[in-house]
């Protein structure tokens, strides 16, 4: 289905919102139907088939539940389980919006929305309906790559494009950003998903173990080789081999690796017989391409061999509202694991999350939230329940030393909006600027 063929239903009690969205969409979709009253949803859905329903989360108390969006979302899914619902929410309702994803919403956008994001969101849900592609990349262990930010959408798009191919992939990103989950997600959405996924942490292999672990050996090849052992390359035959921390291997190891990749054959230690390989190679490193390109450290011919496509995983500090989204995911995960009731997060807890630079990225966030759940004395998590490890604190990159005006402005805006529970008018007044000026800054900083 193309966007121009799509039928859109918009439910919002704000006449200005309905008018703005109708004007935005009427020239690029087949039809736009608007209505101020959510009680009309039942009749509208039974009268016409819609591809996407854009739904506000608050309707002036028509439903006395405090979370009208989730109430109406459930009603919509009862009437038409196949319809895609995009929720629109005020800044202070993000917690509810995140919960709504679990109830079947396809996406949510924060008011004031950006026109480009609104159109992209509609395109995305319609594309998924057409192609049948999954909305999340989830591993067999149940770990999900969570993210709605633009930078993560770019990652997901690239993953979707490269997963069905056999292209060699280089994943770049800081420690703790989830490069291993990206690799596993690509494998599990590839044509090799029913074959092995073999991970090798090259950073943990000594020079003596490098060849025996990767290439295998025959019985008697060296002292202690009491039996034949296949290497990781052979173990991955037919599937995917993931070489993590490839930037750590020596030049001599790079030569051996390059030879195997060029010939698509491996010779175990102590053998003269080559074994043909059919693998999909994914590599990862926390080094940048510029650092890898230093020929004193890394061979350029190997870079080209492993880097048909590169995927750059952004640090957590650049992922905006994903921090809140991921936090809810982990808190729910650990609440279930440790047999605790669902948790509610206070604005102070969220504020502390957003102001932290996360040098350890998602891994640091994950462990901090697990500690919070374990140590919490109630089901309400406050700022005092969130403690960050000193392990990462000492390596926090430049946050104390390099603070530019834009960073200070963004932090100030976030802090004031949190303080005022998402009320834009009050926030603008406290900041000493107009609502329009505040909206411009929200757009500028992708808040």
C-alpha cells in the first residue's frame, strides 16, 4: 500500500489540531476523516475501513480513568484489531504513551509534533502493514532493541535492508550501546536465522588462543590437543559469525583473518585439508572508522573486506526520549523477574535519568535500573532510588569540561518542562520566552 492510497482517521477534541493535520495530510493521502468526539469511533470504524487512526490521549474527562488514550485504544482494538493507531500525547503523558505501546499502539508522537515526523510515522506503520516486517528487533532470549528516536529509526531501517542479504557488516559504537543485540537482530531477520549464530569476543582471546579458537585444531597438533576441535568459523558454517571487538586484534592476526575471508576456507591447526566456509560475517568495534584506518594499527584491505555496510549505533545520550522508553522496558522486565508490583516513576526520577550523560550507555542504564528495582522500598521510584555506578563516573567523557551553550539551553528547557509537568505555557513563562519561541527550541533540539 502506498501513502497516497491510505485512509486516515483523526480523533482529537482540539479543533486547531484537527484542522492542522487535515491540511498537512489531505494532499498526500487518499482521505482524511476528522472528529472531535471519541464516542464516535465505534460508528466511524464500522462505516469505513481506515489504515491509520491518529488518536489524542486526553479528551476533557469524557472517560474518568486518567488515561483516556489507553481506554480508547483498547476499544479501537476490540472493534478492528488490524488498524494501526498513532497516539498524540502531551509531554507529561509520555509514561502513559509508553504503556500504550504494550496495548497495541503502533507509535506515539509528542505534541507539538513535527510535520516531518508525523508523515514519517504514518509511512512507517503503513510500510510495516504492507511488508509484514516486525516492528521491533527481538532476540530469541526476549531482549528487545528499544527505540523510537530518529537516530534509532535510521538504525532499524538499515538493519531491515541489510538483514536479508549476505553482506558483511561492521557495527560501530561506544561500549554498552548494544552492538551485540544489533548483530543478533540482523541474524534473526536474515535468511540464515535457522542456522547458527556464533559470537566471538576477540578482545578476550590471547595470541596463543586466537588461531585455535577461530580455526580449530586436530588431535596432537600441540601439547594438550587431546582431541579434534572445530573452530568458531566452522561452527558458524551456514549461519552468522559475529566477531566482537575486532579493533583489538594484532596486525599478524589480521593477516590470518584476511586470508580466511578472501579464500572462504579455513585450515585447522595440524591439518593440511581446507574446509570450505559459507558464513555471513558481522564485526563490531568501539573504534571509529578513522581510528581503524590507521594502517599502523589496522589493515585497510581487511577494513574493506569486513565493511560492505556499516551501522553506527548512537550513544544513549543522543537518543532523546528513548531513555524514558528503555527505562520503562527494563523496570517492567526486572519487576517481573524479582516478583515485584509494577512501578511508577516520579518526575524527579525521570529528570535524574535525562540529566545523566550515560558514559556506559544502555548497559549502564540497565544495571542502574536493576539496582533500583531490587532496592526499592515501594512501587514508586524517586530520584533517591536511582544510583549510578562510580565505575562509569570516572570515565564520563568531557561532560564537566565541555559544556556549550546549546547543551545548557537544552538541559534547562528539559528541566523546566519536567518541573511544570509538560505544561508549555507555564514553562515558556518561567523561561522568559514566548510559547512560539519555546516550540522552536523544542523542534531544534528534537525534544
